[in-house]
């Protein structure tokens, strides 16, 4: 019986020693130092810019023509140096597709912009922070003879909707490569 008490004491002592060893090790393993990480994230922030007469001109009886410039700017959203280089594209929509068929874009810039089958006009140049694209167009005309008679009265309510997207340029050699990469990542 005495031997059993000695064994129990030895086991308790071994357990206590083990616990003391573990707590010392645990305290050592949880030590750390802190530091402040001073990095920031770049932004891909672009904006549609428009120049349109104010007040809106009253449409002419026949073949109305309006001045309207549309371009995109890559302006900093906050501190300078935080916008990334990017490529941009624009899609145009019409509030009335029947009138839209009669629209002609005046001074359409086909040197810097290219129209693709997906319905977008792509700006071919890299757009850096603080820069703007050239205007896609500078005016709009509507050929009244191409508008159905029932829609002629609604020309004054007609709107051109401008939609713009941008994609980060890093890693792409040109606008086509940047958009191909973006489309591939979207399909995953």
C-alpha cells in the first residue's frame, strides 16, 4: 500500500511538473511585437464627363442638332497618387430605340476610340491618373426623316444614356489585352 501511495505521489508530482513546464512554454509562444502597416490600396476610379448646353435647347421642328461632348476622366478619389492607370470603354443607350436609329454622332473620334461588336467604344490609349480621354463625340443630330411619325412628338424627351467602365492596366500591353484579361476573370 505504501508503494501505491508513492506511485500516486510520483504521478502527481510528474503531472504538476508537466503543467508548470507547459504554462511557461505557452507564455513564451504567445509573445509578439506590434507595428503599424503604412500601405494603401490604389483605386480604379473613373468618371463620365459631359459638356451640354444649359439650359437644354428646345428641339427644332425638323432634324434637331445639339452640341454635346462626352469623355472620361481618371481623377484621384482622395489623395493624389492613389489612382491606378487604366483602360476605359463607353456604351451608349437611347431612351427610345426608334429615335436612336436616327441619331448621328458628330465629330466621332475614330482615331483614339474604336467601336467593337459588343456595343462598346474602347479608348485605345492608357489613361493615367489625372488624365482625361479625348471626347468620344462633340455633337448629336437626329434625322427626322428616319423617325416614325408617331415618335416625332417625343424627340424633346429623348435621352442619350452614357455608360462607362474601366479596367486596371497593370499587366496588359494594350487596351485589348486588358479587356481580354478582365473578361477571362469574369467567366471563372
